[in-house]
């Protein structure tokens, strides 16, 4: 039986990317002014989440059905966020 070939990067390389992105997000929070840094930090967090999903959870080799299971909870979170937004705005202002 032939050994399984690994065509993707090793886990340590993905871990190094995650550490670099985490350090970049810390430096962004120190350098960029407040409203803009939040957008950049969220973008970096999405990139880190995508790396974790694709490589550590092995979603890059799964079929489309498994990928679609990700979007159901994401849609629920978005609906709940915008559903609770009037209550949040009521208490903040």
C-alpha cells in the first residue's frame, strides 16, 4: 500500500501563518486609529478562521454538503445579530 501523499502545507506552516496574522492584528491595533483598526482586525480574524477551517478542520478536502453546513449557523448568527441590534441601540443611546 502506498503512503498517503500530503500536497498541502504542513500544520506548522499554517500555525506560523496564524501567529503572524495574530501579531499583525496586535500591531494594527497600536498603529491605525480606532474606527479603521476594527475593520482590519475583523478582516484578519476572518482570514485566521478560514485557515483553521480549511486546514485544521480539513474542510478543503470535503464535499460541498459539508461546506454548506457552515452557512446555516452563520446565517443564524447574522439574523440574531440584526435582530438584537434594536435592543443594543436602545441601551447604548
